[in-house]
C-alpha cells in the first residue's frame, strides 16, 4: 500500500451520505472520486426538499436516538460523532441558516434544498473531490477493480478503498433502485429484504367513498394501534385519504409497526379517533340533541363538528343507516377501525427499510466479508420516521464510514 496521502477512495452514490463521506475523506487528505449514476448528484435530496427541506430535528437526545427503533444503540454511536446540532452548524458553514419550526423540525430559513446542494457540490469541487456523473456501479472485476457502466461503455476503476452509499429502493427514477442488493448478496454479504417505510397503506374503500373524498385531509385525529409487543399506542396528528387508502405524516410515523404486524400476522387494523376533543359520553349527549329536521350528515356537522370526509368515514364503516344507533356512532367516532391491506410499493415511498445488516459491518462500517469496502446511508438496514431523522443519520453514517476508511488505510499503510 502506498502512503496515505497518495491513496484514492471511490465513493459511489451522490446522495447526502456519499457527499458527506467524500467531504470528510478529502479533508483527511485523500484523493476522492465520487461516482453518481444519474446526471447530477443529490436528486432525491432535491425532491425531498420541494415542500421545505427538513434538515434535522430539535428533539434532545436520547429521545432523538429512540426514533431509530431497534437500531437506536448503533445509530446513537454515529450521532455521537455528528448529531443534529452538528448538522445545523455544518449548514451554517455553507451560508445556510436554520430555524426550528413549531413541530420541532429544523429547516433552512429559505426552506429550499437547491441553494444548499449547489453550494455543497461547488465547495467539494473546489476542495478537489472529482465528481463523475452517469457512472453506474455494476460490481467488481476479478482483479478487485470496480465495474462502472458509462455512456461510452463499461470501464474499470481502481481504488484503495470504496464507500458504497447508493440509497435504498425508493424513488428509483432518482437513482436509488436497490440494484446493488444482488451484487452484494452474490458476494455473501448479509442483507435484509428492502421494504417500504414512511409509506401509506391500501384500504378497500368503496368506489363511492374514494371518488368523493380522495385527497381530503383528516385533522386532527388520534391514531390507536398496537406495537409489535402487543402494547397499545396512540399518537395525534394529521393524515390524508387517498384513492388507494391512507397516507400522510401521522401514518408514516406508525408505518414500521403496521408493516411488521402485517408481515407477522397477515392483518392489522388501525383505529382513528375522529373527535379527539370530546369523550364518548359527551359525544353521545351531543348527538342525542334534536336534529330539528336536518339530515343526519348535517347533524353530525353541527353536533359533533364532523367535516364531510369524517362523516364519510363513519358511513363507510357503519353504512347509510348509521344514524339509527347513536351509541354505535359515538363509539365508532372514537375508535373508527380501518383494516389495512398492504403498504404502498417501495417505488413510491419516502424511504425503505432493510439493506446491508449492521452485523455484516464492523464499527467503522466496513464490510467484514469485503475488506476495504464501506457502506453508508439508507442502504444500511435501519429506518426512521420523517422529521429530519433520516437525513441526520445519513450524514452521521457518511462521517462514520469516512473515519473507518482513514483508520483502515492507516493500518494498511503501516
């Protein structure tokens, strides 16, 4: 092995994990080539920021760590090296000031992703990171070099170490199509199947309900469900009725429990409290007041404050004669059951679960079965709800992998 200053690292994937790994590797004095399959880096980052770039979250630790569920201990160790405050400070170094929104989420002041990404890529180039677009990684040649598909045909790339940061399986048109899974599995790398995360779920709506209410927001509501240990859980938030079922931030927050229960049991029911401000007894008393000749739908609006979509949900569950049993109406409005059929396909979800199992990696995120190859970002087997947690862990894993590369190269060079 040549001296550390003369070594070259290939970073494959131009999302936040790959870009941040490249930045830290270059800061350590290494020659860095970053390869991106698409025509420009950070495409998913840009799309995610269209409604306002949610960079991180203001949750204190260890509450922040708990968002990573079964992987919280491992990801907490990454966050020890680069946490939410460090990410805000890093953005400030690019001239991007941030603020904490009312939900605790952290955004750039202008709420835009494009200025941050442009400034970041420009700085990386100025620092000497060599960016190669339209280079798709295909695996390894027999001599250990990297196979790259380019517009001019396949080429071989030689590197002293490699960081894989190719994302999961969501939004494949933006580059993260999960095609790397087969390549790694063929090498004996332990992986967990990719699955939808932060996703909506299918429900067998009647055509009448779906045609009338698709796109309507449900707010505020309280979701009730049981976690994987059978413990009752509840969370207030907002969601949206869709043509296929239900989606939105509240549903995304529960998606892992709902998906895993479906995987285990083949069925899961989500219950919604459509009137969180009133208990069942008060609701029944309100509904028992005289209708004064009004339709039952109008009575629901006046007596219980139900809008059209909430009333529609009630009729969807109890039928058109729901008004004949007010006790059942009150009970259902507080615990409206929604049997979920399946998660939405990975291609349309915000993120995915599954990927390279953390047990297949050492503490520096190097593949135990492939020395000199490191993994970072969403291609690792972890998940988190929306709210900035995904992005923060991607940055933190990029740093952890970069540090692992440096230590490994130093050890190899001695």
